[in-house]
């Protein structure tokens, strides 16, 4: 499996709201996890361009991340700016 438990804990510890590995529900940690999965699936789709199921899953993940980013933008613009800068999502 490409996403081990230790990798998830590392992502949650780095981007979690309270900087703890147990903070799995905050918007920042979820956005970071989605971004990691999106990068992985993008590489897979580049190699296997006819894999339509993975392409659809990738599109759904991008939509989920976009919805969370919009939620964060509406609630707290500073947290939004911090996560976008940390992940390098916007240029």
C-alpha cells in the first residue's frame, strides 16, 4: 500500500491544527492528506492513461480538496493562506 500508517501520522503531525499526529479531523490535515493522494494518483494516471476508474477517483479527490479549501477560505483566511503556502497549491 502506498499510504502507510506512519506516513499518515507524519502528514497529520506536520499539518494538523494542534501539530499532533492524532489531529485527523482538521481541515488542514485533510487537505494535506488529499494533496498527497492526488500527487500519487496523478503519477499513476500519467503512466496508465486508460485507467478511467483512477481518473474518476482523482477528479473526486480534487473536488473534495477544493471544497475543503473553500470552507477554510470562508471561515479563516489566515489558516487558508498558511496551508496554501505550505503545500504550494497556488502560484
